[in-house]
């Protein structure tokens, strides 16, 4: 086997050099192109914008922009134990704009568990405690749509379910987008 390589090198020195350079370049690019190993536990943060789309409560749908505009600004910290499970704390001031004025009308504390589903998807199962006196839970499906060097861009679909404060139970469908870092 060594004799074959030696004869090949002697008969085709330029071809051997080119083949060696190409193979070396391939292996070095393959090694450097791999993403760095992620260590756990891992702490990440995020900010976003939340738009409730429609709320179902008292048998009547109520749409955002139907008399008022409501927007939330979630900010959170995720602590990942592994790629599959983590813990999250989210804080969401909610602003309501109506008749030319706006004010913060609610604040939401949103702790919960995170489940990495693979391919950029995450399921967040959150408890919900609002300063309005309402409480409940919020399942959220989240997808990273663009990965950057220092941050990722994501979209999410939260489905808050709320009870309490002498109001009928409600279910809301929303849309959220943001940046995680």
C-alpha cells in the first residue's frame, strides 16, 4: 500500500499536491464549520412584542382593535438544564390604547417550564398571575426563524386561558415575535 502511494507521488507530483490541499481544506472547513458545543446549564434572555388577536369569553369573541388596541411587551429569562428541558420567568407589561390615550392596564408574571422539541421549536407551559386579579395558564409554541451570531429571532403563538376576578373564563389566541440572546 505504501509503495503505491510513493509511486503515485513520484509520477503525479502536482496532482498529489492538489489532492492533498483539497482534502486538507475539506477536513479543516468541516471541523471549523461545526457549531460550538453548548454547555448546560445555559441562561438566555429575550424581549418581544405580543399581540392578542381574539379572546373568547362569555360566548362572544372580542377582537384586538375592536374599540381598543392591546399590546404586551414580554421580557424573560430562560434557564436551560439541557437541550430538552428548562425553566423560564417572563414579565409582561400590557398597554391598552383607546380613544386617543394609552396606559399600562395590567402586569403579568409568567413562570413556567420549557420543553425543547427540536428543529428550533420550544413548548413553554406557563402559569399566569395578573395584577388585574386574573390567573390561569398559557401554553406557548415557539419557533426560532432566524439564527444569528449573537441573537436569534423567533415567532410564537401563545394561547392564554384565564379565570377569576368575577369574570367568565376566557381563552385568547395571540401572536408574538422577538429576539433571544
